[in-house]
């Protein structure tokens, strides 16, 4: 079995505004400490800026929760998945995306609204979990289901209790230089 949508509904709610619009960029990273995960992006813990990232110690690795989402788009410069595996769930008013990488290799990426347009080196590697979580036909609670898929794919589990503990945080402002 593994993580379920119900296991991650609280995390979706944490990143949902007053009108039930979820806006989040969450990275699950296997076998890395919070400090190492931040180091891979050149983020110094404690640094402040307009955009931030928080690294939470989780069972099996680290979960990164980010405002601004620079890490989502700067992966080609400093891969989070090198020598491990990482899954990202990114949701905003423009769309919702799931991405899974292993050792700097894109395994699968797809819109939560249309699995059939998936891409990657092995786009159906997670198909059984995608079906079980209701993502194949976009019939489930999509954001918590995608977070559960990220947990299943990486083997990283973030409990509500782990999320309430202090995290390492730092600024991702410097990553925006990649976009200019």
C-alpha cells in the first residue's frame, strides 16, 4: 500500500488560501539531510530574502516546502536528485504538475489534470500507484494524491508532527539569476 491522499490532506490545507486555492511547491528527496538538500541549491540556512525554502527532516529523507518555486525551475543547474530520487508537486492557478527524477534522470512528469500527456524515460513506472491514488483519470483529491505519490515514489514520509518541528530555512532569491 503506502501513503494515501488522506495522509497528506493536511499539507495541502496548509498551502491553501481562504478560497480553497492551493499554491505549493513541495519536493520529497530520499536519503538527504535537510542541510544537504539546501546545499544542493546553494541555500545558506538562516539567510533571508523575498523567497524562501524550508527543509523538514522526514522519515527516509527531507521534504522541501518553497515559496517562489525557483528550485522547481533551476534543477538543470543543480540537480536535487543526483545519487538519489526526488519528486516534486507544484500547484498554482496556472496548473498542477508532478515530476519524479532518479539520479538526475527524468523518470516521469505529468499534469495532475491529464496523465495521458506524461513524459520521461519511464513515464509509466508509477502507473499502479497513479491508478490507486486516482491520478490516472483525475478523479481523486488531486493535490493530496500527488503528495502521496511523491511519498510512495521516494520512500520519504512527512508527518504533521515532523512538519511542526523547526526546519532549516533559507533564501532562494539567488536562484532567480538563472531566469534573467
